[in-house]
C-alpha cells in the first residue's frame, strides 16, 4: 500500500516535471530526445510529433498540436480511462475491457502508423 | 451432431461431440445445436451432459437459462464449481502500453496492446491461467518498451549531433 503511494508520487513527479519541461522548451528548436525508430528507419512512428504537440498544447495552440500528432488527443484520454477503469461504471468497464474494443485500438494505432507514412 | 460454441466473443463451429469433449471448455460456455431453442450454457445442454456432467435430464427440461455471449456472469449458472467468486482479471497494462506507443515509439508497445486484448479475451472465456500468462507477457513487453525508450534517449541525442 505504501509502496503503491510512493510509486504514484513518483509518476506524478515525473509527469509534472515533463509538463514543465515541455512548457519552457520547444522541442522543435531545442535539443530533445528523438525517436530511435525514426532515426533507424526514416519512417514516422505513431508517437512522432508528441513532444511538439505537447509544447503546443501547453501554450493553448490546439490546432498546431493536432497538426503535429492528432493521436495525442485520443491516446491520453484513453489511457486516463484505463487508469481510472476500476472506478468507472460497470458498463464502461465492459466496453474498455472488451477484446474487440482493445483490438480496435491496436488496429487504429497500426493504421495511423501506416497511414501517416504514405 | 453439429455443435456451435461461443468463445471469446465469437461464434465457432460446427464441432462434433468428440471435438467438444477434447476442448475442455468451461461449463458455462454458450453452446447451440439443432433442436435447442436458444444458446444455453454447455453444462445445461442435454446432449452434452456426459461431457459436462452437470445437467440432470428430466428436471425442468424447458427451463434453461438463456446466456448471452461474452457475458462473464453466465459462469454463475453452472453450479457451485463456477459460481464461486471469479478470480480477478489480471492486469492488462493498457494505460501503460497506450502511452508508450506515443513516447517510446517501439513496436513492443503495440504488441502489448494486442496481448492486453488477449488477456481480457482469455479471461472472458474462463481461461484464467491463459489470462495470467498473457498478462505476464504484456508486462514484459511494457518493460522492454520502457527500457528501449530510456536506452534510446541518449543514443538518439548523440545521433542528432
């Protein structure tokens, strides 16, 4: 129980630190971690553009963020839903944990990965 | 005899009675064969009584419970053995794997989403051991994904210079 709280505190700390980092530094101009997969293959991965999108979002430039990586707008709320899943109503849990729904999420990620490289 | 079954949210079949016996299905698996008015739990199907053992022929023949596919609660209809509290669903790590597809950009996190789906699929089917195994695989995929992300960070920074 206590280690669970410690873990939560650590995650919260990293999240706040990351948000502060991306608020002050524009990953498009400042040195920022680059995608390894993209460096090797030359293709964009489903996550490419997330850092720039985050920076734009933190400065309330929603349209710009969408242009960098629209997946952020779906992935973050969805991940939040899964984090809180135990406290959500039964009916929502049943959708979230339906194998077909999760496979659809995987298919969407794959489609976005292929689609953005065409 | 041709028997259809509902597993993992999809209809499968037709199978012969011998095949059904070899599958070792959970007793609450929805089944249908010609002559049944609707899908019923395997343990209540008269023709499968010798496989699943639970059904008593002659006792309330018309009164079977309708089961809807992919309804885990249906497990409660098949006597004490399955009516006991279901084991909790093993973690799917979906919050992790979805966020990781955004930031560690490795195919491993996508694979973790798929194994997460397989975890719930096994679990809904009543295959708790399989679900546990899939959950373990998912956990490793998440760990590999995070590790590659952390290792890749300095490597990619150097590559940029």
